[in-house]
């Protein structure tokens, strides 16, 4: 089942490869910069914490356990919450159209929703990653670094391509 249905409007004939508008490449570049920037900051902080550790403590402390719990919670939440937040907005936007054929303005609005969804999902993972990086800095437990690596990997999984943006928009239009 898709995230939402477009009400009365169903653009079932939309081919993702045909979704294009003048700012598509700019939107994709911005969308790609977001996970890159988040991963860079998290990776740099974690690397500094790692290089500052003279020895490891393999016994998990309270911060390590809290960090691991937050990472485990952030994984599903980073997919569920962004979708929930933008679903009503997308539904409203699609039901307000008066054309049977989507136009570039609609594509651009949906592209903005894609970026919003991406920012929220990546930020949730980054927050869990930073908590684990701080836990590592405090307690020197390698489990915290492993949790940071998982968060970084999951942010990178969200790294968008033009094709993914087009496909996501087409799926929203098809309901």
C-alpha cells in the first residue's frame, strides 16, 4: 500500500522518466548535499572522539546503553515520522489540482516535500549518531562507535538520485 492516495486524482499514466522541471537538478543537488553534510559532521566528530581515546572500556555504561536504545528507536522512526508529517500536505496538494495532467509547479511542490521528508529522516538518524558519538567520548565503549557507523550507513542509504526523486514523485501522483 502506498503512503497516501491522491483522493479523486490519479495520474496513473505518469512515467517517472518524464517528470522534469527547470529546477529538478538543483533540487537533487540540494537533496544530495543534506545527507553528505550530516555524515561529514558526524564522521568528523566521531573521528576526533576516536583519536582522543587512549584505551577502550568494553563494559557498556549508562550512556552507551541509552545511545544504543536511541539508535534502535531512530531507525524505524526515521522512516515513519517524515512520511506521516508530509502525507496530509501531499494529499491536500494533490486534491486541489484542477488538471488531469500534472504540471511542473506540482512536480516542484512534491520535490519540496521529498526534501522535507529527507531532512527529517536524516536528522533523526544524525541525532542518534551524535548521541552515540558523545557516549563514546564519555565512556570509550566501541559499541557506541558501531552505533555511529550504523547511523552513518543509514543516512547514506537515503542519499537521493534524480531517478529516485522522479520515481518518488510518480508514486505520489499514481496514488
